[in-house]
């Protein structure tokens, strides 16, 4: 076959594309290996926002499916926990509470801490629990730890239905515009929880004993985060040690913004915020570097 004949055959076999056609492709998806540097592809996450909503809704419904009290557990758990803390740490141990009534102090800290611990528990198993999706379907894998960090926010919002009446009962609340800073402290808790969730979910793909390790660590976390006491009332040297824990800054700032307690030490809060951002970037870096091997390892 001559080159001329080959060129003719190719021109006949390959249809010509009319560039003036009114038909167009709305979105072209090109799947490439994900870069291993720590980054979030925001446009891609936005494109898959409906899938993220599906994950969140699925986990919320599964959490209370076939339960006797249903979503009422989101109210009963912080109430029972606050009662135990009030009796053990408030009455017997006489932990310092500052100017805030002890039940309100404890409940405000418990709501934030329960959000954080639930995020860690859900994030650590988010990849393994969705193994069929990870191995067979393409989607941004970061959606799974992200949804695990969003789901406990539903319980947190419901817990506010208990905290607000309690604060009204004790006549405690913010004295000024500091209430607008409350979401910033909650954002720090979200960023820290997401960073730890990314790290733990990556480790759990390779080492399945990660979920078994968490129950030994999580009960200690409230004690080193200032849940049963006011951080500003303990010796200063211990305040600086606890400042390395981002949740200490979150709880102290949250109490100040919603209950009118003592303002946090801003230098210590800055240290906690810096550690929280570092945890997020470190968890994201580990997640991205291991992401190409998830389907093979899991």
C-alpha cells in the first residue's frame, strides 16, 4: 500500500470534527496520578460536593439507624457525661472553674471534645470501611476523611440545644463581641481533626490495629485539653505545656466566646493554632504520598 493510499484510508476512517458545531463537552475529566505534595484540589472537591453530601448523609443515618432513642442520643450523651464530670471532678476533686459555673464549663468543653474524638474514630476507619469504593471507583479519596470530620458536627449542633438553656439558667454568656470568634476556634478543631484523621486513615490502610490503639488514648485527651477545669486557673508552667495541644486553645477560646469566661492567653492560643495547622499539613502530606498505593494495599 502506497503512502497516498494509506493517507486516503485514514482520512475516510477518521471522521472530521466540525469545530463550528453547537455541540460541546461540558466537562472533560483526565485521570492522572495525584501529586504527592500536600494540597487540596478545591475545584475537584467542589465538583464532587454532591458525593460528599451523600457520604455525610449516609453516615448520619447509619449512626442512629435501628436505635431505640434515635437522635436523642446526641443530647443524652453530653448530659450524662457532664453529670459524671460535675460529680467526680467538680464535687470530689474540686477542680478550678474560674468565674463560670462548673456544669456549664464542663458541658461546653465536652461538646467540643466529643466532636473531636468522634472525628478521630470515624476518620481512622474511613478508607478501610469504604474498601469497595476505594478499589473500584474513582473519586477524590480525601472526601472520606473529610466526611468523617463533618458528620460529628451534627451532634455538636444538637448539643447546643442543651448548652444554651444551661447558660441561660446560670446567667452566663459573652460580655461583648467575642461571640463572633467562636466559629474560628471551632474551625481550628475541625482543621486539627481533619489532619489527624488523614494521618490515621492512611496508617490504618497498612496497619489495621490503629482503631484498637485509639481507645487507650482518647480517654486521656479531655484531661490534657482542659475539659474538667479552667486552663487559666492552673499553674502557668502547666499552661505552657498544655498549649502544645491545639484542643486546649479551642476549648479555652470557645468557653470565652460563648460563656464569657476568662479570655485565653493569646500567645498560648497562637502556639496551639500553629501546631494544629502543622498537624493538618503533615497529615495531608502523608495522605497524598500514600494515596497512589491505597487500592493495592487495602
